[in-house]
C-alpha cells in the first residue's frame, strides 16, 4: 500500500548542511493497515501538546488516511508528572496542562484496539536563536535570490540536531533538518532557501527553530532515504525508522521550540 506523508529530502547548501521537506509516496512493506502516531511535545506553553493518530488504508481501494478515535493517550516524565490527552477532534489528542522542560525525559503511551504503543524521548537543551536576517545573492537573468539566515551559536561537542519550519506570509512552505557535523562549536550564518517558493521583497518570513533528539533526526533522515533514486523513490523502500515501540509508524518528538519573524528587504 502507499501512504502520502511529509518527508525530508536533503539539498546541498554550502557544507551540505540543510535538507528540505516534501511530499512523496512511500510503498510500505506491510500489506495490512498500520497505525500512524505523530506526536510533538514542546517547551512552548502557549500552544497545546498534540498527538495525532491515524491508520494507513488499502490504497487499492482508497488514498485516504483514517483518523483513529477512542485511543487512550498518556504522557509521563521522569519528574513524576503524568497527563492523559483529550480527543479534541477525530484522531487529534491534546493537552494544555503540560509544558516540556529541556533536559527532561518524556514517555508516550498509546492504547488502541487492545494494543499498546510506547515511545521515550529526551528533550534536548535549548540552543538560543539570536536573530534572523535576509541574505541576497544575484540570480539568473538579473534577479535576486533571497534566503533567511537563523543566527545561533552551536554548542561545542557534536551531537546537536536541529529542525526548522519555514513560513512565508503565514503559509507553511518547507521544513529543514540538519546536525552539527560541519557546524560544531561555530556560529551559524548559513541561509535557508526554499525550492518551493521564493522569498520576495516585503514578504514576512517566520521560522520555527527546534532542537530535536538523535532518534527523531534519524527518523526524518530515513524518510529522506526512501525518496532517493530515480523518480524520487527507491526500488524496495523500507519503513522509516520510527522511535515508537509496538508496530506503529510515525514518531514522538520532545523538542524545544522558538519562533522569530523578519520582513524581507
């Protein structure tokens, strides 16, 4: 069966640092319907924590995902806190009573149809996003190519992983994921440029800047691997390296979150 999901496709930028998110079709090995759990817990107390649960379908008959209602969703942490998430709409489970704390470990438990699915994720220490700037380079035909630069100091010691969502004029455009393999201990001045939409003068550009853990990074990296090869796919794609135990697809990410906005000149 096939399942259209967002994945990350790497693009080379200077030091092969950044990769971008796009939509592709993945041919999963399993023939039966599988549960898909997509969970994000952040240190942002202004937005609810959200776990989305759906089920893949038989793509010989339909190309829709089925949102799963009636699951029991619990988040606990290593400080003894626990909270059950409420189903606010079909397949969407949320809570506003829990804000993540960097350095703390979080456990997700989902019970559905007599089966249990679990995941553990430690929220990384936050790397401060200092500011944004717009970088301009000459384009073809006399135009200007613009990229947005997230300015931040990468801590010394490899093993820091970042994910960035880009919005232009309040519309989600693209996601980028990278590590500090070539950045370790240095100040970042590398710009992000979307292949989906150009940044124009007077556009409002916003970035959501996230510190993610290694397993979450590898999850998106394995999604990118499924898109490699001619035509955007591999001959025998494997399921992404989910950090969820129990047989479900998807991921659970406890990460820091910062937003900044800039108007392009």
